[in-house]
């Protein structure tokens, strides 16, 4: 120290070198005599021309001063001046004892604690005494005194743990190590929090150290969250702190599973209060996204409260039985479901329309709920996947519709047995008066909801009466028929809404009750694993999945953590074997937090301690001026060198490169560094053929594998193509034969499929592709070509071609069918028709059944929307009537022979194509005058 100031020199003897500065000044000012120069006489004229360089006899005073300062800086640096030098007051009679808390509360200032411990180890090394270091967060303690470098290595490897300090076992290790000898000095670097052992300080002083120091941070800010409760108005958060006389307001932040802050709140402590409650106000839907709650600015395991699967947002997968019509979104079955669930659920939809591909892809995304709107029949290979997913905890919610009404009665994915109506009638019950809803039963999830008075149901699918039907009914109509039914399957559930998901069967989808009913149904689903609120955890050992570190961050490293055993009626507690974190798996987990619900932070008891010296965690830091002085000397040396070079004229000979040459070099280098231009090649086999067919509309037919049938199909579609070109503005290209297993189907508006009982049966994958094509808006015209052969059959008999068609349709999800009504748009799409003959006449043309609107008066008989029927069925052999040779002559006669029948067959083909290309456009009222005029009315 110098005069009591916090300043000292580590090597003060070196300062005597400053006395040599005057000698250095004198040496720098001295200039040796210049040598005499004798000029050669013949060069005397040149000597008078060449300008002499004048060199001063002495260096300038300011250059000398720079050199003097450089010398002084070097001398002072060697003397090593130090500000705030530490005083080594350790006892030299025995080892240094270091007891260090490395609990969760030490994470924010751990580096400062390491610095304080390192300074004490340096003092012990200077006194040449051993060091015994014990950390209270370690699972095993070795208190045997060792060398200072060994203690420094142990300290460097130490880190805070996400657990409270375990001082009892640490003190036991110290008592064993110092049973025969007492430590010279003892230092306790503490977090200031009581851990349940009130005798810590007493046991420390009883070890007999010459001096005891307690090093603690100024005004410990330790705070922890002990409980959260998801209440109706918001999330309640309980926090605890070390009591102080000051009030304190702590900001609360709720994070989602991606670590994004999505809601905020606060908890306020009054003066002298150790426990307080705060609230995070957020909508219920947003609170479903909470993954953890933390105190902003307090990066500790105690200030982070993990939430398990009970708070997670559900993932809901959506499937529809109809093609989405973007021009008419209000008619889409999924429109109202999207609007109802989007605020609080993660909605996923399939990328493929093929259910055989879409369902496995959706289930791979691990949804909690799968919603199917009007899907009657699924591909056979998907039923085992769906059944397994439901039994493992998935929730299937289904909505009725024409397809479900026509589904087989043995469908395993419905909660009750449904009444199957006639396919032509749609299988649904209609009333003259719409039915309202009855009161919700008390045993269902809709209990407590007021009965809506403005919801009316016009159509529904009925359930067969059974003994347990009442128990399975969550909602019903005023006449007692079920509206919502359910059934458990393993650990999962199936829920059925007996009405459609759009507003054609009822106005339920456009009501507020629809949103609440869907929300409550989805909330019943599990996130895929056991939550902390379920009793299932009592029989399971949950493996560590993600653990919390001391800074309050979830990490994947589980270390030596053991599976979590949860006993009935007991709340699990964090231990070294089970540190705080998430236990389970990605499919489901339970949260284990640091402190129990009723925990309260209290200060360590110092009243039972003997004499000790309190110290601050880190005193004023000592620092040396040596690096700064050496840096200054080096800078002065560089400055001196530059000045000498400048005075010697070295810089006058430097020539800069021409700017143009530098620019050329720069541009050439940039050109060499530019990467070559590259293009991605995403072409696939068959793209050239698809591009060739995109230039115009083509009629397509299914290649059956029978040469005669395929030749007749091609000739028939060629004849219809010629007729369309001659009679309409449509000019289709050449007919295309399709391999439905390999070719792209979506570019053709309609596909003609001649049914042959002797042709190979299409594979399930091929049928699934046809189902996806129909679901995406395409139409398949099935022609059994058996009207003539079935004329003599009995009413109960069917032809082989019809049997083959039924086998194909058994694997397709098709809507209810009906013969083309007399007022359907197909009868007036281009020609006015009353029937649709082919080579034969008598078989009706079956299409998708229209909605039953008999209770509503309407002048628009066409089905709502601009969609068209996805399926047509006939037995009249259209291709046989249309088939012509290269000269345009018919290949086959009609039965009976009648050229007008062939003409009407062509007109039927024209109407079908116009209907496929324009939809229900001809159903608009603007065409009524023209139609009446053509009818002569």
C-alpha cells in the first residue's frame, strides 16, 4: 500500500531504474561526429546541381520525450503496479476449509462465487497450506485436504445443480476429514437459504477453525415458483422468496413448447411477505399452449415451473369425404370445423386425397384427435391402423352425411349401430317440422351448457335402440333421438355427431354451441401419454425425458437420473436421483418441479453459530497495470519506428498502383469467384406425356386388359369426340387409355370404365387411387354393358358384370345414388333429354342423390354448389353406341335397331360432358326463359 491508498507495487525495487532516465536522456541527445567527405573534382559541377540531404545534428526534443516515456513505461510495468491489492489473512497453522453451496439459487452469480473461492485458494497457495473443498450440491463428497492446484481443478469442474443444497452430508464428510486435526481457516460461501438443517453454522464452527468466514451475496434475490393452477379466469401462480422489508413485483412469463413468450402477468410481494400469488390472464385457448411458466430475469430452476401434457395444445387432424370447393367454402364440410377449432388447436390436413395414403401420414403426426366429416367407407388396409390408434388413446370424431348414411351397418368405427337406409334415399330421416335440441344430460361433457333454443335439425342418421344407448348419448333431440353418441375403445374414444358438419342438415355448425361442443370433445382427448393428473402413473416408472438444469433450461442430457416412481396419494419430490424435469417420452410425460406446493424459502439460521466474520461475495476486484503499461510501451515503440522511417525519406519512394489497374484486378477476381449458374431438375418419368395432354381436353377410358373391350372403348370415345367437335365448341383431343395404377388421373374431367367380369380385378391400390380421384372432384362413369343380357334375368338375379361392379364399389367411399331426376341439370346441360340411352335402352343413369329439400319450396332443383356427381353408373353400353370406324360408320347396331336411339346416345354423351365442364351452371334462373321458349311454353 502507498499512503493507505488501494495501490501497491509487486516489485518496488525495480522503481530504482527510474534514476537512470536522465542518463538515457543524455545518451539520446548525443550525436557522433560526422565523417569527413572529400568530393572528386570532376564531379564538382554535379555536386552543385544535386540537392544535398540535410541531417540534423541532434534528435528533436519531442522524439526524445517519446523515447523517455517508453523507457519509463517499461520500468513501471516490470514493477507491476496493482490496484486494490488483496490482503492474505489466512491462518498458516492448518488447511483451508472451503464449504461451497452450488444449489439452484447460485446459478445467476456462480462466476462471482468461483472468483471468491479462487482468491481464497490463491491465498492458501501463497501460505503453502492444503485446501479441503466440498460442494453441497455434489452427490459424493471428498473432504480430504489436498494441494491448491488440485482444489483449483475441482472448482473449475464444479457447476450449479438444479437441487437444494445438501449441507448435512457435506458437513458429515468434513467432520470425518478433520477428526484428528482442525482446519486453519474455514470459509462458507453460501446461498443464504435454509435447507431444513438448523445446525449448519454450529457444526461448522465446532470444527475448531482459527477463523470462520461466511461469504454471501448482498441482498440475495432467490425466488421460486411452487405451484400453478389453471383456473377459469386465468392461470394462478404461487411464488416464494426470502423475506425482506422491501416490496417487490416480479414479472411472470408463460412460454409455449417452442420457447416463445405468449402471455405475461406478475406476482407482487408486500414488505415482509415470503409467499405471494399472481395471475397470468389469458384466454383458455391460449393457456392450452403453455409449456412452462417462469419469472423474467430469474434464470434458475426454482424460477421455472414446468407444465405437463395436461396443459398442451391438442393436434387435430381433419378429413373430409367431399372434394373441397374453394369457390363455395361455406358448403365445405371442414369449413365450420376449421373456424371452431383454429383458435386453440393445431389443425393438420392431408396432402393426398387418397385415404390409403392420407390416413397413415396423418397418424404419423401423432394427432390427439382425428375428425372425419361424411366419410362412410375407408380403405381396408387403414382399419387396423385406425383401431390401434384409437385403442392407444386417440379420439375419433365423426360427422354424418350421405356417405356415412350409406355405409355398411358393421362399420367398426362408429360408437353405435346405425340404421342403414336405402342407398337411393340416402338413409336419413326427414321431418315436416325441424326438431330442436333437448337438455344436455348431466353425465356428459356438455353438462352445464344451456339448452339452445335456436338450433333446428332437419336431417340426421338414426341409431338402433340398444340397452346402453342412453348411456352413450351426450346430446339428443326433443323427440329423444340421439344427436351425439360416444363409445370407449381401449384408452381412446369414438364420438359421432349424427348430423353433417355443414349447414345443410341443421344450423348447429353456425351456432356458438357447435364451437363449445367441439372444444369440450377435443379437451377430453389425451396428448398421447400419462399426465400428472391421471392415476395411471401409479403403476408406471417414467423414464427421464428432458431434465431442467440450474439455469432453468430443459436439456436432453439425463446423466445418472433414474426413472420416476409415483406412489398413490404422494406427490413426487425432486432428489439427486430424480432431478426436476419431464419424465416419460415424446408421446406423453409428467412434470417434476423443484419445490413442493407448500414450500417457502427461509434464510439460513445464524443465531446458533459461533464467532464468524461476514464478508461480501466478491470485494473490490484487484487488477494490475502491467498489461496496460506494456501495451503503451509497444505503441510508443511503433510510433518511434514510423517517425524515424518518415524522417529518413522512406515513404517518399512508395509508388501506389494505378486505380484502373486495381479496379481491373478486383473485377477479375470477383468474376472468378462467381459460382456457375445451375438449375434444379425436378422432372419425373411421364411428365412429357402429361404435358402433351394438357393442351386440350381428352376423353379417357380405363384399360381393362381385354383387347376387344379396350378397342371398343377407344372407338366409342373417338366417336363421341367427333360428335362433340361437330356439334359443340368443345374440340377434345384423341381418346386416352389409362392404367389407373400408374397414370396421372387428375387431368381428365371424366373417366369411362367399362366393366367386364372376365377382366382382372383391380388392385386395392388402384381402387384407392380412383377413390382419391373422385374425392378430388373427378367423375367415373361405370358402364356394366349388361342391360340387354339382364332383360331375361329374374328380379333378384344380377349379371356377372354387375357382380364385378359391386365388388369394386365395395372398396370405394361413394355417396347415396339415385336415377337422374327429370329436373336434374343433366337433362338440360346442352340438349333437353328425358332418358340416357346407349346401345341399349332401359337402364337408368345413376348419379349422386340430391339433398332432400321437399320441406322447402325452391325453383332451383339442382343440388347446391357447383360440384358434380363423382360417380355415374349405367348398363346401356354407351361406348357400343358411340363406336365408329375410321370412316365414321357405326361398328355395332343398337338394340333394337334405331338410329334415333344412337343419336340420343350421342346427345347423352354431350350432356354428360357439358355437365362435367360447367357444373350446375344451367340451373341458374337466367336460363329459364330460353328453356321455356324451347319447350314451346
